[in-house]
């Protein structure tokens, strides 16, 4: 991606990074500056945060969330991290350790919770019981508990590391399938629902994977390498691949697509207060029981059915040996 003799677009010193989608080349120092400016621009343009405001940062241990934590800290926000441990084997362990290493590097608190402990069962059990896609279940559970923990920890705003690739991929999927409700809500700030969901912001929405990866490398962030072993076949990755192909052939397409959409659409109206409360957990919902409590209820039934089946098999086995 880089040529020897390449010059930084900003300072004319030798450049190590080239980003065709922005039509720029940078040295390490100017890459850091560019990254920070893009984040500042997103924060200002979408009124994400007030200067110095306390903000809880959702830390997965990957390059996006670690870069986000670093840059928000550098910009003077009062940050603390939140990591949900997924307990899915070596990748989860590496993600947890990366999150802890980052907290140590910044000297800031990291709040830890186990998704399995919060839900009272494993993600896999919820998947089996409800016959749903793994990523969709995991995402639904993560959003639910991050929301609850944000309020419990006393923060008004949760920042996530969703980047331009995530947002453009999601936009493409929503457009292809005509998900007009999702399109109406797609915005880098989700205002809080009165008495309900936490406010969420995505300060990396102007930056794509390559820029973030380069920033994380230049800053020496303790990023967990690899991908979640369960993410294979998640539909979002197909839309992201399609966008990546367009962007490769026509650099800048992804940014134009997403940022152009935001420009033409404008901020969505503030969400309406949700009157209904889940009868099981108290979170805001339109139905009597929220999606997560329904998933967990079904999982409880499934566990009982399985236990009964096992008991029957055991008895049949015993009878057969007599
Ligand atoms: P993903 O949906 O895995 O691409 O993650 C998007 C963003 O959600 C990350 O950049 C984090 O800010 C947040 N996130 C994902 N997984 C976790 C986790 N296990 N704990 C805390 N935050 C997470
Ligand atoms: Zn430079």
C-alpha cells in the first residue's frame, strides 16, 4: 500500500501510510493528528459529547474500541471502560486481557461483567433454544446488558467503537431490504429514551478499518488479534464485503455513501418515551415482556425439556439393560 519516497500530504516528510479513500498519505505523527481530527469532527458535527464529559466506553478488546478509548482520553473526556466477557474460549480470553491491558495503560477503571452470569445461561443455550443466529443473539444480549450497566454505573452516555465499515455495511443492508424503520433511526447518536435506554454515540463513524488499524499500531495499543470464531456467516459481513469491493474499485465510495446518507437525511426526531415496562426485568418495551426476557424464558423451558429428555433416555437405557 505504500511506496518508498512517498511524502506526507500534510508535512511533506516521508510517509508510511496511504489512504486512497481520503486521497492522502501520512507520516505517523500526521496520521495520529488526522485520526484525532476525524473523531473531533464527528463529535462536534453530531453533538455527541460536551467537552470533558464523563463517558462510558464499551471495550471489546479489538482495535476499534481500544483506539476509541485512547482518543477520547487524549481529547480530555472523563472515561471509564466496560467489558462484557463472553466466555467463548481463547478469543474471549484474549479480548478480556486486551481490555484489561488497555485500562492499565490509561490508568482508568474497567468495569467487568460476564454475559453468561448476567443472563443466567450461555449464549449458545439461548441460540439452541430459540433457533436464532449466534451473532444476532449475542448482539441482542450485549446491547441489553450494556444499556442496563450504563445506567447502573451512573453514566448518561455510552460510546461504542462502531466504525465507518460497520455503519456503511448496515446502511447497505437496510437499504437493500427496505428496512425503513431502521433507516429512519440510523444515526451516529442514539438519544436516550426517557426512562429507558441509555444514550449511545459512535465517534469513529467517519473512520474505516485501515485508518483505525494504522492508528492502533502507531500508538502501540494492546489489541486482541483475531476474529470472533462465531462471527462466520453473519450477514453484516457480506454487506461490508460488498462495500469494501466498491471502495477498492472506487476509493471514497463508502464514505460518500454513508456520510451522504446522513447529510441528506438529517438527525432523527428524539425518541418517544416508552410507557411499557417489561414485566420480568423492567426495561422499556412495547410488548409485555422484552425481547431478551422472552429469549431467556424460552431458554429456561428448553433446559427443562432437555433435562426431561435426558431423564427419559436414562430410564430407557436402564430398562433396556434389565
Ligand atoms: P461489534 O458489534 O463486535 O463490531 O462491536 C461494536 C462495538 O461494540 C465495539 O467497538 C465495542 O465498543 C462494543 N462491544 C462489542 N463487544 C463488546 C464486549 N464484549 N464488551 C464491551 N463492548 C463491546
Ligand atoms: Zn506528516
